[in-house]
C-alpha cells in the first residue's frame, strides 16, 4: 500500500511539474510571437517617431510623437539597399515624410516634400516657385525672420533654379527660417524614405510639463 501511495504522489507531482512547464512554454511562445508581430509591424507597416526639434512648426511641435506609414511607399526589403517589394504610391508634393538624413544615415529626419523628380524649383526672396509657378497656398509654412538673406550668403531665402533628378525629392521644413533641409544639403533619395507621417498619437509639452490633449489623434496634412 505504501508503494502505491508513493507512486500515486510521484505521478501527481510529475503531472503538476509537466503542467507548469507547459504553462511556461505557452507563455514564452506567446511572448515570442508578440515580439515577432511587433517587429514585423514596425519594420513593414507602422513605426513611431518622436519630434525633437522645431523645424516643422507649427505642423509638428517639439514633443509630438507621430505614427509613420511605412507601407504606402513600398515595403522595403531588408539588406537590399532600399529595394521595394510592394509600392502603393511614390511620395507626392506636400507629403510629410521620414527619411534617413543624407549626411548621417544613422539619423532620421522629417520634412515636407516640395518637389519631385522632373520638377523645377526656385526660391526668390523667400517666395517658392515650382515649375515656374509661384506657390501661394502654403498654410503650413511660416516665416519668423523678417530679414531676407541674399543667395551669395545663404540658400535659405534665395536659391537658383534647379531640376529635381530622377528618384530624388526636394524637402523643406514648415518652419522655413529655421529648418536644415534640401536648401542646404541637397536631395533625398527615394530609397532612403522610410514612410509618410499620418497621425500624432501623443504630445508632451516639456516646458509646461503637461500633455497637449487637443493634439492627440490629429491627422497630419
């Protein structure tokens, strides 16, 4: 009888141990699957970015956290130097895009597309001309400096007419007098574009130490 009881206790203990191992295994598998899904979404579909500077004021505030659609310009194949598998559309004028900074690819920049391949662009005394037409409707653009800098000193306010090459973009910040963009370092290659910004999901005002509730969920145009 003693042997049977010992065997029964041992069998019960083994079952409990097996159940615990099974539960641990299920939890680990669930965590691994969740991580894989999250990485897949981040790599191919949507990624979050934080705005660290004021180059896109007033559209984007310092402390805004945004979501970027990585699928819309094509699914980038890893380790292929930017080759795309599926392309929904190419970047268009006025799209807000995130891209690898041409002078330091380890950094991500966000700007607005102002001209695409084949367009001509010229800036005369802060006035923007695309394909020889003055762009008069730019509700997103602001100028905070009343001075106009001649083109022989800086390309900020005066830029000679250029033609955008194939597979390139000309981008500018909405805060025109305080943005380091294509006026200074040139074009963005299409292969370096990560996606289109489409929504603010969080916004933290560091100076006021508070949430900008009215900005949460705002779509970007």
